[in-house]
C-alpha cells in the first residue's frame, strides 16, 4: 500500500488482484479533495494506465457519511484572502487536468459512491466509466450557494442530463438520491450498500466489469426501501425526477430572471409548492453565480469535453479574483452565519457584459494532454 497526503494518509493506493484501488481517507473532512490528493491521484492513475497487470481502477472512500463532499474550501479561502491567486489557480489547473484524465482513461474506472458526493468529489467519480450508487448516495453541485459555479466538468455533464434537470441542479444546488442519480445518468448502477464489500472483492478478480455490475445491480424501478421498526420513513428517492415535467417547462428560459418569473407565476397562479420553494431557494444564491452558471449550462451544450474544461478554467481564473466566492465561503464555512452579502446583490444589477467577460480567452489557457 502507498499513501499520499499533507503529512497524513489522506489518499491510499493498493493493488488487489487485477485492480488498482483508490481509497479516499480523510473522513474528518468528509473526504474533501485537497491539492495533494489531486496530484497523488493523477500520478497513480498514470502509473496504472501503463501497467498491464492492472485491468481496472476502483475508487472507494472511508467514513460512510461522505464519498467526498467537495474540495478544500477553507484552503481556497485562505489563499484568496492572501491574494495568492496564482497558487489557487494551480489547484484548479491540476484538478481539471485530472478530471480530463479520468474522462479519457483507457481502463474501466469504477467509483463506489455510498454517501455524499459533491463538487470535487464528483470530479473524481462522475467522469469514470462506471459510477455505482449505494443506499446513502447523495449527489449535489451546490456551488452557487458560495458564490462559485459548478466546475470539475459540470459544463459537460449537467447539460447532458435529461431535459432541464442539469440546469435545475446547477441553479438550486438541490440533492439527488440514488434513484434520481441513476435516472439522471450521474450513476450508472445501483447496488445495495451492504453488498459493496462483496462487489469490491469481485471487481478485483478477472471477470469483466460490465458483467459483474450487471449481476450486482438492482433493476431499474425497484421499490424504494421501507423504514424499519421505530424508524422514520425515508424521503422518496425520486423526489426530483418526479418533478421533471415542471422542471423542463420552468427552467427552459435563457435568463435567470425569466426562470424566476416562471416559478413565481406557477406558484401564484397554481399554488404549486415546488415552484414557490424553488424560487425562494434560488433567491438565496449569488446573483452573479446564477447568471454565470446559466450561461455556462447553455454554452456547454455545444462544446466537447475538453472545450468544457478550458471554458471552466477561463471562468475560474476570473472568479478567484472576485468577491462573491470568498464571501460565500465566509458565510458557510468560516463565520457560519449563513448570511452572505453578495456584490452585486440583485440579478438586475448583473449585466450581460459582466457575465460574458468570464468566458473570454486567456493568455494562458488550460492545456490538456
């Protein structure tokens, strides 16, 4: 076994049979992905890709509560407050290059996701060939809540979710449970959490990955789990995809103001609780992030994967020098007052030209192998 981390074994690598196994081992931080972890994983994937004895990669996590709840926001906040922008961008550059490596990896890359998967954790899982959702699977891209935007390849995968589901997830940060995750294409298979150890052991053998996952996966449409004695009934796992008709209709506009207008009209005219709650949720987000993210979703429809990653690096190169990202992290992570003061404070104050500048070419573009 080998390990890498900032003075600790935050990410572990093992050879088990035919598999290279990655273990996210930072449970005290919900397995948040640090720069050291990104660099270590990139180096190990390169080694395994050229190793004929390794026929597949398996990515797992320690802790149970989270597969990976995102990136290391506190470290990013500290860099930004110190105006060490180039250092912050070094992290994003390496992270995006890693995302592209995973997307183009020449061997099966199997992520076993049993717990929260957000942000940077999505980046090291969703681009792999196989994504397995356990019972505790919870996916979200909540970046607009901290004055950021959905990155790590979200410009590619969110617009390719069914209908306007990706736009909805991007603008609200709402969570998908396992059944919704499979329906949305975020997960490719659903396997009961209790079977993950057995599945992991089987994946380290010689049987083809597709055949194994086909044997372990629960059939689509399987009834949702029922509460045990004395337990509260779990919320339905298809809460989001059950709203697909409304989402596709209400989120089809190309202006954030128009989407909010449709939600408000639906709530007032038809008394739709979903529309009212969604509009209220969007109004808590950074206005700049909402407009930027919607433009990103529309651009992403027409771009190939590598162009999406280059676009995200253009955006982040401007965002890290702005206000809202650090204000959002302050409100959620640092002071925890949940009261961010966005600049500008309204959608109307964010001009189209302000949004377009995030997409302009850079002198030093992201270079992908």
